[in-house]
């Protein structure tokens, strides 16, 4: 408990409402979310003056550091997007994004959840698609890294399920696995940043399907060919195998090829062993 009788979690909620407010500390103290916890007149009960610093000035130190921390946190999660935009433009993006979507969590790890959709409508129209795809790739990698561990569907269990259910087989995507359809140049941007060379700025044509999966504490990435990529995207979206195959290609791949793909994806950790399969949705 604080000296004002606030539980620690409640005090932290109040502190966050004050220091992340886009209008500054004074506006944060007057905000409804802060006043519902503590009236501004009682500020001295939780933050005391220290030396020449008033309670508001002490809070201002934390508030002034918040924008720097948000840039640092988002640059850590989106290094390729930062490299593509450059330091100045990335800083401007973060400032506008955080103003529109301030942190609502105790951790900045979730701050970038909405950044891909924000980037898709931010800045000059030219290049928006590429920037959004780069952000989507990097957000997916972060989500795979943070995903919970679950029991995976191994090759033998997958083979048994396939033999039993055939084309009615539905598979549940594992949390630490993601597949995305993006512009090929978005993948090239990630590769360029890893190689320490300038990233390409043109979007290119067509789509590349990319999977992210986790090994121990490392997130890995692999590209798929168009047919296998469409098939896997349909499967993890909840479609049964038969319908997923129909969506993937006009000419159905041989059964041995499909079985090989399923075994390969299972080895990557694509499928969870148990759970409720999602209802069908549009495949990526």
C-alpha cells in the first residue's frame, strides 16, 4: 500500500495514466482515468517534493523519458522498418502512433501490436504497402517469440490423423507459428538489415509466403512456394484438408507431395496437438 492507501497495482495504473498522457503531466493529472483513482489535489500524498523539484516536476522526469523509451522499444521490435524509414521518419512515426495508441499494458512488449495497421495508412501513399508488410513480418516474429509453449502434433500423430480423417482433417495452428503473404521486397528488407546493407525501397510484384517458427529461444523464418504456401495458410485458417487443397491450386498436388509437406510443417512446429480448431477464415 502507498501512503495514500492505494494498492501498488492501482498506484501503477494511476502513474501510467499520468505520465503517458499525450498532453503532458498536467493534462494527465486532470484526465478522467487518473482522477477516478486520485484527485489531482491529493498528488502530494503519493509523490512528494524532493529538493527543488515539485511533485509535478518529478513526474515530468518520467514523462519526458517515456517518448524516448517508446522509440527504443519499437526500434527493438521493428529494426527493419526503422532502417527502411530512417531515424527521423521512424521517430515521427512512433510519435504519431503512440499518440493514437498509447500503451495500456505494464510492458512495452505489446506497444507495437497495432503498428502494422497504423503504418498501412501512415505517410506518403507510395511505399505504404511495403512498409506495412515489413511491419507485419516483424510483428509476427515478435509474437512467435513470445507465444506460449504447447504440446505439438508430431509426425506419427499427424500421419494417424491423416489416415483416419482423410480430406476432412482439420489442423490447429500452434501459437509459436505464423504464416504471412507479403510483397517479396518486404522479405528482402529483412534480409538486407540482417546483412547490414541498405534495404530496397520498391515494393515489387506478387506475393511471397513466409513462415515463422521457434527453436528454443530463436525465431526462424522460411519461404514457401506459392502452392504449398496457399495450402498451409488455408489449413491454419481452419479449412479442412480437402477444401484447403482446392484453394491452393487448380491442379491438385500428388498425395505423396502433400504428405511430405504436412510432415515438414509438423517438424517445424506448425500444428498443436490438441485444442479447438478455428472456424474457416480467408487464408493469407
